[in-house]
C-alpha cells in the first residue's frame, strides 16, 4: 500500500472482472465527432494495458463533459477508437452504462478483454447537479443504481482518475464501499508526486500562481504559506491584479472593471490579509503590460494609464521571476501570467515557461491553461511532471482530503477474497 491505498501490485486480477474508473474527459469537435486532444486518454493507458496483460476482464467507466458545461457532454464512443489505437488492441464499446445490454456485455468478456461503457453522466446520479444538490454519503452512493447494477458483476474496483478525485459521485466513491479497491498507475503517480510537494519539497520551493481561477488560488495560497510549504509565491494574471489593487496600486480601469464584473471584489480583503501576514513571501509584479490597437506597451505598476487593463507582466517582472525559478529546487505552477493566447500579451508566460524548462529544479505543473501553454510552447517533455488533474490538484494543495482518496482507503481495507 501507499498512503493507505492498495496499488495494482496487490490485486490478483487474472481471470477477474475489474471495474476501472478513468478520466478521459477531452474537448470534443461535435462537427466531426472526434476529440481535440488525447492527453488524458494516453495517460491512463499504462493501467489499462497492465490489467489486460495480467488477464483481467477490464470494464472502463468514464465521463465526457458535464451537465453544467453542456458543450462537451458527449458519448465515449470516440474514446474507444483512440484507446484501441493506443493499446494496439480492440477496446469494445457499448452505448449503455448499467442497463441490461451493458451487464450482458460484461458477462461475455474474456480474460484480457477491455470494454468501455458509455458516458457515466448519462446516468442522473452521476451528474454534477445531482452531486451538488443531494450530497450523498459514500454509503448512500453504494446503494445507487450504477453501483448496485455493476458491482455484483465485478471482483475488484480500480480508480485511475486522479483528475476527478475531488468529485463525490458513485462511479468514483461508491464502488469502494462494496468492492476491494486499488489505485491505478496514473493515480498512484500523481497522488505520490503532489504529496511529495506538500510533505517534503526540495528547497527553495517556489509556487507560481496566475490565471483567473481566483478562489482556488487564494485557498491554495493560504495553505502553502501557513504550512510553510512555499518559500516564495510568484503572482501573475488576475491573482496579481487583485493583490495590486488591494494594496492601492492603479493598474488601469479595465482591470478593476473586470474584477467587479466577475464579482471578485471580495478577494481584495483576503489579499490584504494574506499580504499582511506573508508579504515577504508573496512577490507581486513590478511592471505590467497592456495592449491598445494591437500594440503592446509596458509601465511600472502605479503608472499604468487609467483607461487600459493589464493583460501580462512586464519584462522586468518576467526577468525577476525567471531568476527565482532558475534558483529553485521545487517549482509548482498553476496559471499563466496573462493572456498568453495572443502574441502581444504572451511574453510573461512564455518567458516563465522557458525558465521552467531550463531550471534544474523539479517542476510540477497543473491546470488546463497551464497545460495548454506548455503544449503551445512545445515544452511538454521538459517539465518534471504534468498533472492531469486541475480541480483535484488545487483541492489537494489547499489541504482538503479528496473524496476519492477517502473512499479508496476504505476500499483498500476490504478483503481480496
């Protein structure tokens, strides 16, 4: 076991039916019925391949999209095609989740076969709104339709979906109540990697926090500073803008208007409190950039023209941040320095991402925008570890016990025979 959770090494899977929850949620091109990215699918292939090669009958459960963000709510059929290509063997797919057709397909599996069920969120109890409104306990989740229909057909449950470990849904937390459970190789790698950052990082330990997910950033900041995990926090994006405005800096009416429009003004007081307590560890930009008529301009903070809005850190700040990253032994990154999607406002992000590639320290990166920036600059192979989990990673680094971790620990206590 690792951290109180079984690994695949401990499951005697030959000839057994294994329910394996993966996170293969990817952007979908509805026009062509194809996936725009396969990164998460590729990440879970080692677990699937290992189970199959050990002679397990592998049943994959996965979601695609959300009932809240309906644009990516879609079938898992294209995922089966991608998995088949990556595994080099057929991955069967069925347009059912836990009905008679799915159950019969599971019964017909041979040793080594892999079957992908359709989107688990087609079942109401797996939807985000169901989770948020009813808040079922794990014991109650074990009595939901999905678990009661599929668990009797299985011998073991494996979760390889660290990216969804912050969710509290039956496919993630219910099966562990009734089936001996373990974490897959991806889950094991990600959980152990981020645990290392939290428990004993090599120092100096630098956190780079930017982007626009303010609530996550502030919650994580409080945890890593109060627990003395981070030696320095480099701020960028909306995170930095809130700190600067909270300290009385004038960084353009556009910046203030965006924060007000997004209902983020409540974070001004939190920023003041954090800076009062840990100001020596929180680095704020010394200069910022704005774009007018397609042209980039920069100025010291406090000297930004009143009519504009900050969209990136300036050259001086990028240089200072780069030096901190190059001198660090551990660097955790969540969020870009600005609007990196546009050439006129990508300098800060591009410069820092190059520093991440150049540093001798161990780099850990997570979050959708951070991963997108890494891919844009062709640096994927030069980052120490890229975590597939965004929300799960943030919640973990904010000090929360993830629901799936708690469930897996329970499932790891159930006897294997």
